[in-house]
């Protein structure tokens, strides 16, 4: 930083008229020197961007609107790391000169110009950057521009105090603090945020659906994706079947959630609400909308199989989905599914308030499956609990069962049923899941959930 000082010799021979004309601008009591020094201190504080110090060492009332505006302008609260880095880069380029020749004073008031030079950040921001490091490097190399500020001072207790701190002209120095720092988001940046270890087909085993009323793939992102929420970057997906596009998903904003779900139901594919999705090879293409056009982020594929209707003995025809299937329960074993006639949560303790909700007073949870063959095999089942309903929490809950048991089909007046009971002392508010498995294995046959509220 530079301070420009001027010294001029004054003729000792002055006429009265000249002397009188000069008394308004010359301060023989050392005032000019004091004002220049005060201006230098003010300039240092301006460059430091310290609102509290600027207010304290000026005549500005700290409760005034101007003081509030200055404090808000220089506050870093709520600012992104990229914005802070940009401010710092600009501030490192700022220099100033105190123009001694511009000094004027009259009756305890004085003014002097301070010339600030700084990077021409407005020109820099016209270009697109995908990394803040590239933007700050461009600021460092940028041409400079000048801002002239006429600092006004008043004399208080023999000290010259800055009197126009916080004014509109003063705040012009800090226009860079209100500039929009827009770091472009590239497809590579978004790809790097996807957690491929977590992302998966939910309720599809080994990448294959059997007798399903929906197709779903959930992309899991690193938690830092939340930093991108305000940028308005849009993501969407397309679903194709056997090479032909059959559905385009709605736009989702990057960063609004750590999960972006690509889900298509039978009805969205033009099928009846109880019909299974047609068999075939399906592909999801995941896109980001960009200035240069849509960019492909990822592609995943899944196979859908559809079990032919059962025709023997004039028995159960399960070509369509059961009520609630694909919503609060789903089957993962097509052979078992062929024998299912009905299923759902029983109204134990008269506590069921909907198809998949119990009141908190319930003492026993029972998921019941009606089948057509009393000789079907014994199966294992496990109950899980989560106090949260997001997919991450449910997946984590399924790592640790709260109850395990086994069940065989039993004959009742109404038919043959598997009953998967869980006796509780006090049901917890949240979600209970029951997984039904082939005996002695982790091969999932069916998964269902019920809420307690």
C-alpha cells in the first residue's frame, strides 16, 4: 500500500488579498498533517474491511441505518467458502493513495481524497469458472480500476474523526462484497459427488425385478452436495425399455437432498394401477442440465421379469398386484409370490388406523400372508425399527433386527395363513419393517413396513 505525500514551498511575500483567500484552505496549526494521517488510518481500516473498527473510529452512530448497512455488507455470516475466497482475493489487490493536494478545511471540518485501486473484478466475473481457485487466480492477474472516495472529517476533542463512513459513496468501495460469485458446476463435479457404493436399486435383488409395479434407482450423494443447493442446477432421468425411451422424469435440484430418486410406476408407464410392469431390459440415463446442453452423468440397467398367471386347479390368478403391493410391501421371490392370495397388517388390539399404520397403543404387530398351499415351507422373519423414515435410516435399521422368529402356514376358517407376529411392551413411534426369508438363509422373500403414530 502506498501513501502519496506532496510538499510545496510557499512564497514568504504575500499580499493581504492573497493571504485572505488562502485562509480557507491552509491550516497553519498542523491540521493538514493530522487529516492526512487520519485519512491513512481510515484507508487502512477500509482495506481491512472491519465494520466494527470503522464504526468505532468514526462519527457514525452504531445504531444508525448506515451502521447497520455497513455491518451487513462486511459480515461473512452465511457466506459460502467460495464467496469468502473471492472477497479475500479482491482485498489482496487493494492499494490506496491519499491525495494531499485535494485537502480542504474550514471551521473544524476537512476533506481529502483517497484513491483506491483494486482488481477489475467485474470483468473477471464475466467469464465462467468451475473452480474457485481459477477465479481467485484470475482476480490476482486482472487489470485494475480506481475508486475515488472523498473522506470527510470533523474535529472532536482535538482529533480528526471520519464523518462520512457508511455513506452511499463510502459503500461503493465495497461493491465487490455484493457481487454474484457464480462458480459453474460441471458434469465431472456432480459425478464426483455420487456415492456409487450407496446408490442402488431399492427393493430389486441383484439388479432384477420380478412382478413389480414400479422401477426405482436411488442416487446417493456426498453430504457436501448441500453446498450446491442455491445454484439451481437441475437433474433429471430418462427411462428406456429395450432401447426405446418410455418415460422422462421431472427436474430435481442438485443439493436439495443427498438422495435423488429415479422412480417410475406402472401408471406412469400407461398401465393399470394393479398391473405388473412389462418384462424387458430397462435403462435409466441420469442427466444434468447445463448451459451447453444436457450432460449424461450415469447409466444403470435393470431387468424386469413378469411371472405368467397361474392357471392350475382354477386357483389363484396373481397376474395383478395385490392392494398395497409396491407401496408398503413387496415380494422378491416369484415362486413364493405365485401362491399368495392376500396379505396385510392385522388389526390387532383394534389399533390399526390405515392399511399400514398402527396407533401407539398396539401391543402386537402382525403381518399376515394368505397362501393357497398348507404344505409350503417354514420361513424365518426379522423385525427392524427406525424412528426416521428416510431411505438411509431404513437401510441402517435393517442391519440390526429388534426381533427374530420363524413361521409355518396354518389353517384357519378363512384360509391358510403365515402370521409374522412381534409382541411389544410399548410400540415406539416410527417405522417397523419385517423381512421374510427362506429358512436358514438371508434370501429375502418379502419386505413390508408399518408406521406407528
